[in-house]
C-alpha cells in the first residue's frame, strides 16, 4: 500500500527566488485533483500522490500564497490559555525537566501561583516552548544550589524567580482602578492569546484636527474614523454641540506604541472612549468591551472571544460587553470565567453607552 502521512512544517516560510519556486511546486503536490499524475523533475515519471495524507503547519496564514492556501483544508488552532499552560507544566514539563536535570520530585517545588507568575512575566507565546526553557533554567539553578549550599530541596518563590531569572521581561495589561473619563478597557486577541487594551481619548482647543497614535494598523484606523463619524452624525442624541468638532482637536491613543495593533474589534471601545471624553462622563472601571461598530451604530461580531474573556477574567474585570451575535461562542468559555464574569450582549451603540457610562 502507498498511504503515508507527510508533515510539512512551517509552510508559510516557503520563499521563491532565482533558485526556484517551491510554492508553485507545492500547488500540484497538495491538490488531490491533480496529484494522481504528479511528475517531478528528477524521475520524470508520473506518480500517484492521491493516497498520501499531507499535513502542513503555519504560524501566519497570510504568508501562505493565496493560490496555495486555496488548496488547503484549514484548521485554526487557538493558543493555549493560561490555565491550560499551568496544567501542561504541572503534568508534563516539570516532570520532564526533573528527569533531564537529575532531580527528585521532593527536591524541587514549583507551585501554581509561581507558574502563573512565570507565564505572565517571563513568557509571551501561543505554546509552551519558552515556559519549558524557563522551568529548565530554574531546575539547573536548583541543582547548583543543592550542591553548593548543601540544601535538601528548593521551593521556588517569587523572590527566588527574580533573583535567578532577573527582572520581569513582560508585563500584562491591568484594569483601571477607578472610573475614568475618556479611558475605556478594550479586549485584544493576539497571536499569544488575549490581552486587555486601554484606549485613551483627550481633546483641547484647536481647529478640528484628529490624531491617532499607538502604531495602529489600517483596520483600526478605519475603526477610529467610523467611531468619530458616528458620533458626529448622532451629536444631538448624545447632547454634543455639533460645532464642538470644528473648534477642538481630538487625540486617540492606544498605549504601548512600540507594539503593532490591528483587527476589526475595537469599534465599540473607540466610540465609547470618544463619547466619554467629549461629554465628560466617566466609564465603569470594572467593565471591558469588544465589538466592531458600523456607521449606523450597529455592533458586529468579533473573533477570539474565549481568549479575550480569559484576559479580562485574569485582571479582575467583572462585566464584558459582547456583540449579541457572539452569544453562540459562550460555549467555548471555561466555566470558571462564566461564574465570575457577566457577559452583556448588545446590538447597538446606544446599548453599549447605556451599560458603560456612569450616568
């Protein structure tokens, strides 16, 4: 029989230059309609590949040529959540590294709280590769401490992590401590999982200029324009003087300017921040939101709700505004999150502002 499984790793890294174009060769190899008569340039003999199972992996779908992507059955795998990473570490990674470094279980103690600390401040990844490296480093340093200082066992604490691994490498978002004017907690979905993303808006006397900073991509820049035009067209409804926009400059900023941000889910956050700043109405600090908005004020569905809700839960958010059309995605969210977070489904910006603004 001829029925092997071929694994092609990192297919998004295929390049083409004067030496050849492997991506065009893959077009024929991976197409079940054509590859029954595949002919390579070495044997020059037709060969049947139709019974071969090809599995390809990629980090970025956009980097795979469109023609090649069209021939693939795409399965999206979301990043591990923090909870999943902790369980993987407890059940597999720590045990593996203990064996690798010649330690017995009673000689090395790394508890759940410290694992969360490592995941949040020393790794930023979809998988657990860096987490395993960090645990391996702690194991090696433990061996050294046991041998040099004649200790029987090591209990890893936050103080010890800082001493052995150095200062924290990454910081993760925090929720606002009190209700603020012009500051809204948004939710972002990144290749590393979910994160909270504050959006700040301020205005001052000027000539109607509109500034957006924070290294935003084209999609988010479009969202800021839609948010502003929606507010202008509904100025009377929100008791805003239409002349305000001609006599003031408005500045929107999404902090961490060195980190590129993009995606179609910041519309409601931007609109709420603008209304809050212009009307001088505070926004609830225990609330986060996600959703795209249209010029008519309708709230559209978003992706990555599972990761976003976990990020909100992690920083202590109690209420999340989500598009009503995303209610079907609540099945994917862990019960621990659903028990402590209230999901508020909305269809329009009026509902969002009613929930978010402190009247």
